C-alpha cells in the first residue's frame, strides 16, 4: 500500500502543475491589454504596429516567441479598441467607429496568421518544384544549333534551261518569257535558276532590280524587288540584299516584305 502512495501523489502533482505553467502567459496578455486600454490610442497604436511588424518579419531567432507575439496582438488589439472607444465624447459615434475598427483589425489579424501558417508550405512546394542549380546549369537553353549548307544557284540561259529541266521556258520577246505556255513574265533577263526538285524557278529582273520566283507546285509568282538569289536549301530559296548582309530564307522574306503576287 505504501508503495502506491508516491505514484498517486506524483500524478496529482503533474496534472496540477500544468495550469500553473500556463497561467503566467495569460496573465501577461491580460496585463498587456489593460496597459493599452489605459494609455491613449495614439500611443498604443504604434506599439501594436511594432508587434505586428516583428511577427510579420518572421526572424529565425524569434520563432520561439511566435505564440506570445500572437497573443500580444490579439489582446493588444482588444485593449486598443477600448482606448479608442474611451477617446470619443459621444458614445454612439465611439461605439460605431470602435466596431468598425474591430472588424478591420481582427480581419487583418486573421489574414496575417493565415499567411504565416501557410507560408512554410508554400516555400516547401516552391522549393520542391524548382530544379536544383546544377540541373539548371546543365539544362539546355535556347534552340539547338542547326547547320545549314546552301547550294549555290546554277544560272543558265533560257534556251539551255529548256532542254535541261522538265519545265518548258522560252523567251517570247525581249525581256519577256513564258513558263509552260501559261505563265508570262515581263521585265526579266534571259537567265534562269531552278531549285533542286524543280519546284521553284528563279529569274532575275532587268537592271538588277530584283528577283522573280515562280512556284510551280502552287502556280504562284513572286516579284521580290531588291533581293537576289543566294542559294538553295531543302528546295527553298535563300535570298540576300547585299554581300554584307546574311541571307534569309524565302519564308522569312515573305513574312516581312511587301511583295507583288500574281
């Protein structure tokens, strides 16, 4: 029987000590509220804002005071509202403004606490989604390099071209030619260059004013003033304006320049 008495006394002492450890924190919170209720509101407001700034900063060395700071804001806001109510001479106006301040203040307080509670989860989610710096350093950035080799154009006279290529080209008059008896082109030189596959036919304009390209597959004619044929790549014409400028693909030129399509 005597052996069980110390165990019971130990249990009683353990359970009765818990409220004693919690009581000073609530006592300090009530004292803080009474203090802010007694001082003028224009003194209590900066004090409360300072506590809110410390809580929002989330300094690592102050994380262990997170609970007391929250209680200080909650009870301090209640004390500030009491002080603001006592500052008005008219009770009706003071009660209205105090209720409005309570609504705004406690809403901001709930938002601040919710933001603090969810911020660590957001940081962990962002850190998990973001790649490591080593992966970013080794990751490929930008489009891959592509080596383009241009085949130089082989210029032929119209008479020799009509015997060496599948399409029929003939000069019908001075600076006028006919392609396959349906397409008539004026103001061109009696020279022609044909793309690999013979889909495109290129003819220079007179007085070096530009280039004429004929698309046999789609039966379209393009007059490109100021351009000259630089070469072919994958049956596409690459054009340039001068030796100093790099050549551009026909698809790029057609998207940039105003051209005549007939």
